[in-house]
C-alpha cells in the first residue's frame, strides 16, 4: 500500500484544501487497497468549518496530523522539524504539497534530510495559483531552490505556465515531470441551509477567504456603489473569514442588505439557495466554487482573471473588468432589469463544467500519477 501525506496549510475552507480532501477520500474509494492517505496541516484552525471537517475526515478513516498550533508564526518555526519527525515515524512514500506555505515548510525539511544524507520521499506539488510569490520574491527563490526535479501538476494551463515562468525568473531548471490535471467536482447534492434568503429580492453570494486575492476589498466598494442605486433589489450573503473581516462586518453594520456568515462546511451543497454567485478575484489557479456553482445551476458573476475565466464558457456575459467600476454596476442593472436568459445561461454553464471538470477524471488522473511515481521509482 502506498502511503501519501497530503500537506496543506490548515483544515480550512479553500480550493487547494478541498482538492486534498477529495483525493484522500476518493482515491481510496477507487483503489481501496492501493493508498493510505494522511492529511497533514501546518497550523490549526478552530472555527466551525474546521471542527466539522476534521470529524468528517476521521469518520472516513482519514488520519490527521497537526504539525503546529493555532499561532501561524510559531507554527512556521516548528513545522519543518515536526514534519521531519513525522516523516521518520510514518515513512510515507509520497508527499503531496498544496500551495506556497506547505512548499516553504517542505523545502526546509527536505534540506534537513539532505544534510543528514537521509532518503526523502517522492514529492508531488500541485500548483493551485497563477500568481506565485507576488510579495515575497526572495522567499520564493529560497523555496524553489529546494526543489530540483519533482512531479509538478498544474490545475490549469495558466497555473502551469505561471510555474514555468517562475522557474525561469529564478534561473532554475524546469522539472521533466509536468502535467495538467483540472480540478474536478461532483454534482453537489442539495442539503438544508441556514441562509437568510429573501425571495422578494435577488440573492447574491460571495463565498471565500476575505483576502485581496479574492477581491473582497473591491467587492466592499462595489456593494456601496450598487446600494446607492439598487439597495431595495439585492441581498448580499458574504460567507467566509480572513484579513478583511472587520471591513466586511463594518459594511454589514451600515447596510442591512449585507449579511455575513462564518465559513460553512460543505457549502457547495447549499449554493442552490442563491440566485447568483459573485467572484471578484484578482487571480486564481482553477477555482472550485465557480465550477460547483455552475453544477448547482447558479450563474456566476466573475471578474476577468487568470484561473477564473477558464471555469466559465467562452463569451460568458456575466464577466467584468475588476478595475472598471461601471461594468459591474451595469451587470447588476441588467440583472435587475431581467435582461439575461437565466435558464439558457444555467444550461450553458452546466454543460461546460460537465465536459471539462469531471470529478472522476481528476481522481483517476491523480491515482494513476501516484502509481506511476512508485512504479518508475523516479
């Protein structure tokens, strides 16, 4: 049996983490005698989503290892050494790292193994984003220098190209094992929700981290502008948490049509409740929530951004330029005026994601990759 560490930042609501959870659950279902997965988080999150997700993973016999504590700074200091310890104890065959924080810790632990002349497990790195190390160029160089010829998976063409460009900027070799595996989703089932839906108005959802990458700062300003013109027509359901938490709460305090929720476990199963999902992201890798919304027949209002536009059909009419305030306001005016054939849009988006982002195809591709790595011994 092949033992695999899924290395993530934390058990939290995020696209990369959801991919790791899905691989841990469904690769095992597909090949129950081939894999043993252990989810390894760098630091602990203690919100409702995290607590419920941990219970869910454990109920499916997926083990969890927490390397650090709730304090991120302290966790990053001890994580390389804790990972070192658990690698010696558990002896996994493969470490699958998701995003920059796990890559950072992994690169240090790998150097420790090299210094002590200890063989290191095979490494898979999934590139989940199209902008890599934007604010930490030197740290990015340090991390990338720690990886030589590992197995690299891009979640989209743009993500893999971004990785290629990053290695070139750092004058580092491009690994020979490169592939693209699109994030896949199952068609979400419908489960009960506790959202304060107002059927007399148009319900718009934002679901994600309250961070600049997700464009939450832009959304805050656009909601203010939209409310000046259409305050009685829309309800904004803002789901998540993050750096901009206080700004979001302040917006909700002075705008009764803005309702804030903490991260919601299995939110994909509750998206059907909304009329639209809005995604003002600056960049993505290949964002799952957009795909899940299309599977749920919820039209996506999206910024034109790498890794996000790829999730929607060509010539999608609900795209807007993030830096153009008027475009988004005009979209909302058109929505209010019922100028879009919503049933046609729902069908178009559903057919598109069904043909391109199959959950079973993703699981099969990663399962084959894990087996190939062990079989080839490279």
